[in-house]
C-alpha cells in the first residue's frame, strides 16, 4: 500500500494556544533531522482561547500542517476519530499538545513499527513528572486493572504518545471515552503485536491539566463496557441467557426444596412452617423472576444483534 508520507502526527488539543508554536517547531526540527516526510494534524476540540488562530497561522506557513476545529468540546476520542480518518502517513502518531510528550521519541517508535514489525507502540511514562499523590498512585492502580482485564501487558495504557501502523487506526472506531483503550481496540480488531517504549516525560510548561481524578473512575467503567462489548457484543445470549438460566434454576430448586421440606415434615407430623412464612421462599421467587427477565433480555439483545449492520463486519487480513 502506498502512503503519501512517512509519518502522520495527530495532536488533539483544548485551550493550548501557548504551547502550539513551540510544539510544532520541535516536531519540525526532529522530522527534518531524520529526513522524514510528514504531516501534522491539529484537532481543536472546541477551544475557547486563541488555539485555532495559532493553528491557522502555522498552517498558513507550512503546507504539511492541517487543522480540524470542533464547534464545541466533544472530548479526546472524537478528536482522535477525525484525526485517524484524515491521517495518510505510513505510521500514525498521537501526542498531547502540552509539551509533556517529546517528539524526540518519534524516530525510534517509527523504527519499531516499520523495522521490528509492531502494530502498536505505546509510550510508557516510566518517570512521571506529575503530582505523585493525585496522578501516580491512581495511575498505577488503573493500569494494573487494565492489564488484568485486557490481557495487554502495558504499564501506561493512558499515555498520549503512541505509534500505530496506518491500517490499525483505519480498522478501529474510537468513540465516547475509549481513547484510553486504543491498544485494546486494536487487539480486538486482530492487531496483536503490541508493545511499549519508555519515553521521557516532562513537566507541563503552560496552562493546567484538563483531566481530574474522576477520569480513573470513568476509565474503569469504560473498560468494563469495552470488555463486555468485545466479549459478548455479537453473542449477548451467551451472557444474559446463561446468567438468567442459572438464576432461574437456582430459584426453582430453592422453591422445590422449601415445598418438599414442608410436605415431608407435615406427613411425618413434625413441626413445620408455612411456605409463605419463610423469607427464603420470597427470595427464591425473586431469583426465578430475575432469571426469566435476564433470559428475555438476552433474547431481545440477540434479535437486535442479528439485525445490526455490524453483525458481519470482520477485519480481513488478506485475499487470494
């Protein structure tokens, strides 16, 4: 497949006017020193400062710079989605606009993709320059959970500096808050050669972080959603049907046992309690009803899945 340049660099941003000129100069210096043909795609996610004006000025002076501007803030995933759609380089990079990601890392990551044959190379901020209490500890817990659920052995799933083979970003859809899990999306699309590279992390030079501690809670919930969709998205009955059937059988067995115990004690002239006087009976009935509801939910989800336009969407590696 032919590509119009070696590298596409996607820079999603929100209110980063102070850093954009310095960032582009740094990128241009590294690209020219290594002889790469490249493009830089700035995606302005509804900035309220002068970010778009700066991007316009940079693009006016450099033909390999493009810009996309949203009317309002939609989030990083939306910015990356449109950046991936526009990228035409052999290797696609993503990096933040706050100067914390170093463009000096790009040549080695490019080599890892093109020479070593990796599909995804994720940056690993091994020595973070953030606040250790509010960023480092939650980040370690978050990444440990992500490694356990996804099976991808990355130390820093959320690092903004990543490199992708072009066909990877064209084969996945980033939406909601799923930008944190692009390596997992790539894995589910069949691109399993995923690795990481320790990268230099710098202190923020301008402005303040746009992300708070709540991103870790939201990130965990998004991870569970992504895991569920990737595992049961095309076969929802396997989850809802099995769980519902299990609950139904459990409740049914409990009900039969309660009634049988009452009848046996009654026939033997032993002391017994009325079935309706036992809390366990109502718990059993509740379990049966929940089982039926879950089974019906799985049946409805299965019908929706079978009528979805995505039901036969698969990534084909090659044809003869």
